[in-house]
């Protein structure tokens, strides 16, 4: 494709995380390698690597796979299974050694980064750089049952900040592949003001033209006039209503009806639990 896509995350459980992660990373790698104009053979190696790079995790013992925060010993066990998955990839795709190579090189860079041992002099092939950016972006923005996702803006800022591990050209290829701050996206500025994007900025994705909610003023964040303004994050909701503490209101003399009274006033009466009809599909 020669245009950006709306990259929408869906909710994942522990049981389907690897599957959904692999598909998303594969989609991102396909888009990014196209933007980078990589050779078709190299593109296919990266896409296969994206689909298969976590295959070793499918064999993890359930006791470890179900853990939200594994300890150091368990992380070593996970690492062993991941590396065993790469050996499996190498044997199945023996005719395409580039697939295993991309996985191994990506893993080596990320592992070195986490340990603080990243050597900037080591040359990393482009395919591994693409897989690392795609893998990290999807991991950070994934919607999980046990963890809130990072926003697209927070994730892009993280990738740009760590240019020693995430190649800036590859991150730019990601930005050119997906819509991040498209018109209609609601954002919050570093001043606390809320605004909506009315025109994106292809030269600097984080400095679009926005419409402020406070005074309905248009601000082009690319202009020097607004150089002190920046997008803090994407607004998670447009709902600015306050949640009221009904007990506190009653204590201060306000007449707040109970749930039962409210149901009677609206003509809706909930059946007791034992009387609720069982739902039958179809």
C-alpha cells in the first residue's frame, strides 16, 4: 500500500497474545519495509520473522506464561524458550536463513539494550531494526486485560528518545505507515489545555495544527509562536463529567435517591437475581 493505515489495537488475553502480537507486528513490518524500499526478498524475511519471532513462547510452562511480572530466574527461562524458538525457525526455514538471522539480531540488540550493554559500533542489519521498532510499538500500545496500553504519542516519543537502539529512519518509516495524530484526534497540551487536531504535520508528526477547546483558537504547533507548546498525550476520553460520591452528598444534606428509588421513579424495576430470565443465544 502507498498510504497510511489506521492501526487499531484489539483486546488481548494471555491465551491469544502471541497470535495477535505476531499478526500486528507482521502488518507493521510489511508497511515499513515497503516505505524503506527494501528488496522483496529482504521484505519477506522480515515479515516471516515478524510472524514467527515469539514462537518459542508458545511452549512456556503455564505457571510462567500466566505471570504478570516474572522474576529474574523466570525471565531467564523465558529467554531460553525464545532462543529455542529461533532454532526451530532455523530448521524449518533452512532454505531462508535470513528469517532466523533477523530474529536473532533483533533479540541481541534488545537484550543488550535492557542490560545497558548496547555497543553503538556494532552494525545491525536493517531488517532487524525494522522488526525491533515494530515489535516495541505493538507491545507498548497493546490492549491487555492486565495492563493499560501506552498511547501512540507516548510510544512514538519513547522510540524517538532512544535513537541509540531504535533507528530514526525506521521510526520515520513507522510514522509514514500509520495514522497517529490525524485530524479529529483529541489531545492534551503540556499546559493542560485540551484540543483537537485539525491538520496533521507530515514534517513533524508531533507538531500538528490544533483547535483549542478553551477559546476555540487555532494553533499551528509548527510555528515559532507556539514553540513552548507541545502535545503531552492523546486524550483517552472526551467525557469530562465528574463522578459523584452519592454517600458524601447525602451526608451534606443533598437529597440523592437510592438505586431502588431511582428505578421506581423511571418506571424500571429490576427483578431479583433468581427471577432474571436466563439468556439463550439465538
